[in-house]
């Protein structure tokens, strides 16, 4: 038995891990796109090509539907993969939306090809309920079962327990793949609970070197940004990922909003996901259900405006950059490397009335990282091969990350009753992995073997 990593080993994108049960049987945990500097210099097509042997793969298990975890599925299918795609029930509803968008951006916009591709995805998808064991391989040599547990990252996210048993060995081996773990105070979602047992733990480390602001502090800072926009007659630009972060922000803004301040959701894909989130209310947490019982509309409040067509988008950019009408704009992409946020940034970065508010991780090599790093110093960023001076206020609210922070990750491991003998830290920069290892050793995991 061994684990090969085909992504997210030395960075935070392209998650793809292959668990070999034996020479002839393996499982693939995620198959995501590389993004930012990790995608390579103009060779992203080559980087996304499936360059490893998939003949032994018996199933792909998707921990959640973020593009850096499922975006390489078109290339996987093109390589001949024809086994099940296993995910949670909410993820099964969200997955076609993500993969349709990825297919159109990376492969083809031909309607017949897109339709055929989505039909292929639908026929392969196997949706599992949380907390139930599912037998995947049952031979005289091995019995392999998997179980999905709520990870609290985005709706539908899961960590994966894999139990491998052999004749004559009573307990077998338990391998846990964390996927992306959520913060304990993530809106709409219950916090992840650690597994009872993990012999080998493959765990993300995105924020392994820092802790987030608490929920009260981040709400205070979001409210301050709202009042600044009203005072300055400016726009708060929030580059947000279409799924997860956008819905969490809307949930918080429903509580904090000022009736004079419109919240503009300028992302057709984010609007689709928000509609899907509304349909998936049974998977919301207790706090969200309490709001619903009070007659509130966390994801559909009165001052929420959606922008669909590209023509309407360009009109909105022009209107907000010229009119002095205060507003909050949530637009993709989250790292400012594509999408409608780029037009807002080009129109508004040079105006000090406006704010750019980052609420998520900005990968190395992305325009978002450049704005985040050099904006407070009055630097510049290159967008569509043109330099733009940054005069707008630039802020980061770390507490809105959908990822657990260092303390959350440590608590997850500490909560495992039967502790892992081996911990593999993935999905993190080198410094984050090293810092998390040191924190785990201090927390009592000094007997575990670490792989960074």
C-alpha cells in the first residue's frame, strides 16, 4: 500500500491523491486544477494532462466541488477513466455546475459536446449520505470501505475515511483524507468533527502557519467597510469564489446590511450556486435554520441585486465607477486572475474612494496576491497586460476563509481518539506545513511520522 500525490504536494492547488490498495487497485481522492503560479507559464494544458497511470483506479472520490479539487475531471475522462465519481449528496447537485463551467473554459463551448460531457458526469456520479460506510472493493484479498464525514468547508464538503481490511487482520488500516477542513465558525455549516480513528492522516495545511480573526471581529471589520463605502461614496469590491465564500458573505451581509447600500452579486455562476444553496437548506446548520424560522431570508434579502448578462455587467462597472453611488460588489474570480472582478478592478483600483476587500486565500502568482501584497504600499498590478496603479484601500479579513486555521487543524488532530502513526501534510506552502508540524508536535503528536 502506498499514496502518490499528483497535486497539492508543494502548493495549494491541483489536489489529487492516489491511494494504492495493491498493484491492481487504487482510489483517486480529488482531481483538481492547478491555479495561479502553480499552473505553469502558459503550459497549463500540459500541467492538467493526466500523466499518471489510471488503469488501477476503481473510483474517484471528490471531497468537495471547488475547482482546485475537481477541475481536472475533463482531462481524467479524456484519459479513459470510466469508473464511479463518488461524492456527498449536496456535492452531487453542485458538481455539474462546476464541471460545466470548467469544461467551457478549458475544453470547448460547443453545446453538443458540453451536453454529452455532462450526461457522462451524471451517469458516473454516485452520491453517498454522510456517516454511512460504503463497500467499494470486496475480494478475497481486500475489503475496502469508505465513509464521508462533514468537513465544514463548503456545502457538501467531506473528509474521507478509507478502511482497508485483509483476511486474518481484524482491525485493518484506516486512512483519512481531510480534503479541505472548514473553520469552526463558518456560516451555514456545522463545524467538522474529528474521526474516531486514523492510522494515516493526509491533511491540508493551507493556514497551518496562522490563526484567523474570530467571527465577531471579522463582522466588525465588514461593518466598518460598509460604513466607509457609504461615507466615501465608494464601492467595496469583494473578489470571491463562486461557491462557499460568496454564500457565507451574503449570509453575514443579510444581518449587517444598510438598506441604502445595495449588494450586487455580479457572477452568473455564483448566482447559480446561491440558488442551489437555497435548495439545499436541509444541510444548513442550526443557526441558519433559526434565522429561517424568524422569517428572514439569509440568501435572498431585498437589497440583493444580481447581474446576469455581460452587457448588464459592463453597464454596472461604468455606473459605479462614475456615479459615486456606494455599493458592495461580489464578483469572481476569487484570486482576480479572470472573471468579472477584473473589469471592476481596472475601473476602480486607481480611485481612493473604493475598497478592495479580500476574504480568501490568494495564491502565489495571482493578481490577487499582488494587490494584497503591494496595494497598501501604493504599488501596481498587471491586469490584461496593462499596469494599474493601486490607490484604492486594500484590506484582508482572514476570518472569512473557508479553511480551518492552525488551531482548528491542531484541534482536529487532537480530537482523533486513536491517533495517526503517520501524518502527511499537503495543500500548503512550505512554511505553512513546517509551522503546522511544529504545532502538532507541541500538541502531543511527537510520536507520529511526518511527511511534508
